[in-house]
C-alpha cells in the first residue's frame, strides 16, 4: 500500500506539470468530479465543515482498520480541494493520518492561490480529517 | 470637470498588479480605496503631530487637538448636523450601533417594540437582538419584496405607540437598494419612535443632510468613504445623546473622579473614553474633503452610468440573475450564474486580478429570502471604469466556460 507521503509526492509531481493557474484550476475541477461522494444519509448538519464559504460535508468510516472518507461540496473548486485531500488520506490507518504532515498543500501551489478566507476552509477540512483520525484511533486502542 | 484618469492617479493601489494582472477593484462596498490626499494626512500626523489630544499643554498636543477637533467640524458640516458635539467619533458603524443599543438598555420600558428591516447587515441586527435579550423588548421586521425593496405597507402596520426605535439602513449593502428613509423617519416620529439610520453604504454615494432628514441617530464608517479603517461616526440629536448613558468608562469621558462617585463630562467626550484613533479621525475629515472636492453630484451621475452599463452587459450573459432591482439603487450589483456556486466564480476572477465579494455579505436573512447560499457582488466606485467592467465580463465568460 502506498503511504501518505508517497501519495503526496504523486500529487506534487502531477501539479508540477502545469505552468499556469488555469491548468491547475481545470485539473482541480476534474479531480472534483472523481470525488467519492458522501451518501445522502450522511449529508447532515453535523458533517458540515465550518469555516468554508461553500458547504462541505465530510464523513469517515472505519473499514479493516483503515479510515475511508467520502465528501461533497456545493462548489466545484472546493470539491476539487477535498478530492485531493481524500486521495491522500483515505484508506489509511488513523495513526498514519494523525502523523502525516500537510506541507504538500504549499507545494502544489494551492495555498498561495487561496485567499485567507478560503485557506481557512482548507485548514478546517484538514482539521476535520485529523479529528476523525483521533476519534477512530481512540476506538482502536 | 470629472476626469476619471486624473482621479485614478490619486489612488496608488489602483496601479498595482494582482496575480500578474492589473488590479480591478470591485469590492468597494466592503471597503473603499484610499487617495494620496488621505494617506498623506495620516503620514503627516505621525511625522509632525503625533501626541495625545485634549490634555497636553505642549505645542504638539495643541496642534493635534486642533486637527482632531477640526475634523469633527468638517464632519459636522459635511452631514449638516446642528452642533459639532453631536458628532461622536467611534471605531466605526458597528461600534456606533452597539453604543446606542447598549445605552437603550436602561431606557427601555416594558412592552417596548423595536422595528428593523429585512435588508439589514448583521451589525444592524445582532446588537438589537442583544438589547431585546437584555430587556425583553420585541423585534418586528419590515419584510422585503422580490425587487429588494422594503414593504412599506407592512412597515406602517407595524408602527404603534409601543414602537420605541426604528433602525434601517440608508442603503442595503448586499443589494444596493436606497431605502425611503425620509418616509420612515416621518412615520416613525408620528408615533413617537426614534430612528437610527445606518449610513455605512450610503455615504460613499450620497451626502445626507441630517438636519433636513430630522433623523435621531445616523451612523457611518470612514473606510467606505475613502478614509481609513477603524474610525466612524455616531451622530445623535443633542437631547437624545444627553439622555443616553456612557458606553465605556475611562479617561477623557469624566468630569471628576473619586472612589465614591464619578461624574461624566459633556458631549461629545462622554462617549469617547480613552485615547481615540487620532490620525484616523483627522484622516476621516480629509476623506470627506476629498469626496467634496470631486463633488457628490458628479460622483452620483458617473456611478449611475457605470451601474447602467454593468447591468446591461451583465444581463447579456446566459443564466445570469441579478438580485435587487430596486428603482433607486447605488452602484452595487449582486448576481449569480445558474448552476455555479458564487465561490467558484469569485476564485476564478481573483486569479484574473478581479476583486469581487462572494458569500452572504453579512446579510444572511436576505440570502434566505432568495433561497441562495450567497451572491457575487460587484460594487463600483467613481474611480472604476467601463473598461474594467468589460474585463469583468471577459473574466466571467472564462469562469463560466471552466465551471459549466
């Protein structure tokens, strides 16, 4: 199985192919289309991430000691961002998610292109993913 | 003679690049840009005058006090208040409203009602809700129509001898609607109610005549009128301000202090505890001077031209819907494109150096009324141009192609 670090490296290399913001955004929009969608029953108020201008829902379940994330958003670019996060963090043990750093966001030129209000949304998404990892790690112990 | 290129040269920020493109600033309703004439006043204050006001016997303090009180006089004249001491310098509109709402806590009687409009910014909703929680007063709401105007028939039906205060914005921040405040003030006064008008969005476009309006309280912020952030105004009629208890305690606002009993000083200092934003206050005056040097008549006609042009060309875009089509509105356009989240469009426009606001604009009740998560808001100023509007259209077309 690929580690989180390996997946992050993959994403960084993928994004390094683009030389302007339009290609980067178009790629993000494409990634959003491949997002593993949250089921309707989990699209609840509780699963909405606060701090984003658009609505973002994230849900996690434990399958064979690995966390599986699904999500959705009403904005396409946000969907792309959460798709990148899920691609990196889904199907990984909670412990590995907890230990992972998130510098790759800077390296794919996302953070510099996101204004503080939007970047806060990104920070909230990462925080929520880590919170799920904490909760399930406690369950596993 | 109104010369937009000459005016633009007063604003250094307008020549900067954003994301490799010339900045197009269409977020003027959030904050306006600052001309050299105002920046220089702030710089000059720190280079030449910096000292504390109202208490020093030394030269700097005297000069700074003169400049600060001179600004208060400029503000008084600009808004045509009866007295300079009716102009309280605050941190801005939000603080001005909180000051009044806080003061009414001890002035409310059982059964008093407050009337608010559905078009308000959160800053003109929440302080009053807090007042209701403290006093048990009831909040009544003037509903809005599909055009984004107030339903004045309902307003009349809400008025009664229980009505204590009516607070409405002069211009809606989310939609640009100019509200019929003259009528609101007259009708509220007829039942013995007092009226507070939130002028934050009006003052960049309109020069209100406070004596003529006969309004009880009028509040605004300098940073929407080419002035600095962190300073604003509360105008109140002298007799009302005298009845209103102080908001914050501290230096400057006292007459005598002993541990047994403190007595307060008179207007305006009773409401200005502590060292104020001195450079901000002086620059507020300079900003009004700047606006008047261009002239509100010239500003209004040029901005109306921009609004007409932008409305026409925006409507040509497929699937674009404008929210707020009041017959009288300022140069603000709130819109959405069918099937696209406003956030997505805002993000793409930002990449092209175009600054618009997206979201609920701190006016969630309006968004709930239209059943939308938010809008894209382009708000224009007298330093914007039709060429910039053309670039917005070009940017929107590009964003729509990417997102649809």
